[in-house]
């Protein structure tokens, strides 16, 4: 059975291929996960989101779309912006882009 990251990686590869062919940009979405709703565990939920975002960054997706989060407590507690920015800065440092 395929894991979520393998499916995301394949989807990103397809999107990048079509983007190159058509001359467009690529975008990936970050959606809610059931981890927070079922566990209320901030660290587990952040880890799940980091995994999803990392694949998009590693696949050189051009834009990240954060989908609607219905639970205010979840969005406030998970520090989405800090997770996204830390991964983006790590990627830029890895590629020699300084800040």
C-alpha cells in the first residue's frame, strides 16, 4: 500500500511535468488533519503538517495554499506560519540562499 508521502511525491512530479510543458506554476495545498481532532496533541499534529509541507518544498512546488481551518484553537495552537517559514528558510539555506 502506498504511503501518503509517496502519493504526494508522485502528484508533485506530475504537476511539475505539466507545469513545465504548459509554462505555468505549481501549487500544493495544506489541509486540516484529523490528528489534532482525535488527539489534541500539538506536537503530533505539527509533525504531520511538517511532513506534508516538506514534500511540497522538496518537490519545488511554487506556491503553498493553506486551506480553511475550521477550528480556531487548532490553528492558533499549531503555529502554521512558523512551521511553513522554518521549512522554507531551511530549504533556502540548503540551496545557498541567505537571509
